[in-house]
C-alpha cells in the first residue's frame, strides 16, 4: 500500500523533480558526478550538523523562517528587509571561473562547519539555478485580509497616499435582470401566473 501522495512535479517533469530533490539534499543530479555531494571548500569534516533555529513552517516545498520582527514605524529596517527578500539568488561578483573550467561560488559568510566556497561544474551550477526557478502555476505571494483578491476594502487599502481613494464599483446586475432589460423578457416570472418570482 502506497502511503505517499503522488508528486505533481514528478508527474509533470521527472527531470525537474530529480534536480529539486538533489538540490535539497546538497547532491548533484546531472553529469558525471551525479549522486555525489556538492564540493565544499574550507569545510571541517568533524563539525557538528547545525540546523536552523527560530520559528519555522514548511508547506509544499517552501520554508518560512519567521524569526524576524520589524516594527511598522521603523521604515529603514523595513526597507532593508525588503531589499534582502528581493535580492537575486547569487551575487555575480562572488562567482569565479577556475583555470580548469569549474565555477567557484564564494559564500557571503562561512557556514558553521567552516565552508566558505562551493565548487561546481558548469552543468552542476545550471542544475542548482534550475531548482530555484518556481514551478509553473504556483502563487509565490498570497494575500489575506483586506489585501485578499476579492476583499471589499482592497482598493482602499492598496491605494497610495497621494492618489485618490477609488470609488466603490456598483454591484453588477444579475443575469436575469440583464436578460429582462435586453430582451424584454421576465426571466424570473411564473409562466402560469405571469408574476415575478423575486
């Protein structure tokens, strides 16, 4: 009996599912080094494994680490957080091509085990970048409350300070009302009596 639900990514693209799985495990999926670990330079082999700390939530391949709080009035820290969230996955100035054709990625700060650089074959780096691309038809940003797509106050909440608050749009007439106006037919009328049902 199979207890695991089917993986939609594996059903859509087996290669992309394998690349994503290998990336999460820190392994190589394609090329002559397939199945081996990503080469890490400066690593202490006896260093203990360190996991992330703080409140965390994982859902459908996304990890949320909610260990940061920025007060609403601290605009400088809020801007810094937004810039951090919108940064690219890797800075180009930390990528170098080695003499033997491999790519050396310098980490921004050393990991707890001392790893300061990752060494990739070109295909391995492309594989890791492909794993970062979000799957098609997946919403990356979800809004709730007044910012939800069909919230009544969304237009007011999302209006900028210097712009006018948009007026509420009048409710659309029902299809029965539209048909009665356009075709002069009482759609919701009882055929026996001719009186309206609403």
